[in-house]
């Protein structure tokens, strides 16, 4: 059984291990041990604190196997771009026409924007390589939306996610080399580290204020604009199944795409239902995503369910895993 739960103090070692294994280009985890520990403590306070929308709130979720070993994680940042700007490049089309030459051109230009100010961000989705294909990735991904559905007042109506762009194992990023390096005069890894460890002010200080014509960039940079790193393709598919869509915004460092969706339209939020739970017979053909619909001691699992007299039936092991008793409410989404 795989169980998703809030990160706790003893998870620091596992969090550091996951960050190290995620590799270069995973910006949200490209920080030192002290920063990860601070983020862990902030998450603990967010889960146990008052119900409000705040840029101080971040929710780290860990997924563990039947032996209690942490095998992956994901996160929800309640608000981004409030205290520090959250920059992207917007890919815009500019039409140019010459009557003298009787020619018309559609040109792509990159404009730095801060359109996601105040939005909620889902990210930091990572599972150990040996767990891929087990359902762990899908569970830890959807658990974020079950958490958000439990108390929508803690989250913004616009939800976004940044997907990893093309960065190789040596830290080489074609888009960065063509754009960022020209203005920052530093390696991708250094800029990525500063952005993750400190704040985004240096981006505002150094990035150009004027549009950048994509046609002036090398072919290898243009080809990765808005493209997802191979390791992030599964994550993108999870997001698109939930209703997230790419809208022309890309990361200013690696050129990876961002996707967004209204909170109410996210499939897991919109389609999940709540009923009281009871121990009872389950149907082998009914497999569902479940949560206890709470914040402080949130739990989410996949399990077979049944229905009886307006109750969701679970076996006692799954009631225990969700930390609920009979007649406690359970949020569920039948998998198709």
C-alpha cells in the first residue's frame, strides 16, 4: 500500500535524498540542506496553522510504501509572486508587413512578465526511479488536488505548474546558453541555485526589459522553447488529464512550459465526492483515489471501494491508513 501524508520532522533525511536524486534542472529542489529544512518547518506550520490564503504557506506531501519508506514527494505553494516576483517569458506573435516588398512575417518574441502574481503553484513532483510505473507518481500528483479540495479557502483560484525544461545531466541548458548567459554571465546551475536559495530580485536587475526576437536565437534554443524534459513528460500528462493547459508562458532559465487551470475546474477537485465511510465489502472493479478530506493529518491512498446505504465501503486496513473511523467522511474519485 502507498500512502500520501504531510511531511514531518523525521522526513528531512528523505527530503535531502530526493533532492539529490532529482538532479540538475529541478529548480524547486536545487537548494541546500538548510533551505530544505526551513521549507520542511514551514510546511509543518502550514498544515497545523489557521485556514487562510498566505504566501507563507507551503504544503509538502510525502508518499511512503508499505514499509514506511519515503519513495516520493510533491508540494503546493499557496501563493507565489506576492513577496518576490515570479517571472516567465511570454511567447508572443508579432505580425510585420511591408507593402513595398509585398511581404508579411509572423515573428515570435519573448517578453518577461509577472502574470502569476498571487496564484497557487503545484510542483516538486518526484518519485524514485524504481517506483515509476507503480502508480506512485499518479497518486502523489492527484493527492495535491485532494488536499486543495479539502479546504479551498487556503488556495488561489488560479493554479499553475512549471514543468522542467531541457537541461542535460551535466547541467547544460540550450535556452539558458542562448538567452540567460548573455545577461547574467553565469552558468545555468549558479543562476538556478541563486533563484532557489535567495529571491528573484537579481532577475529583475539583470534581465532585459525589451522583447527578444526568437528568430535571433540558435536553432537548438528555439527547439526547446515550451518543451518538457523527457523526465517530466509523465508529470505533464498527469497535469493535462486534470485540465491544465499550456498558455505560452515559459521558464526564463530553461525554457520549460508552464501550465495552468482554475481550481474549480481541476478534474480531481471538480469530480471527487464525499460520503461517510464504513467497513464493508468492496468491489474488485471499483478502484478509487481516496482522502480523509482533512488538512492537519491529511491522508490519501488508492483502494478498492464499495457502496452500501449511502456509505463508501472500505476494508479496515484502508480505514486505518486514512486515519478515519466508521461514519467519518471520505473524499473519493472512482478511477476510470
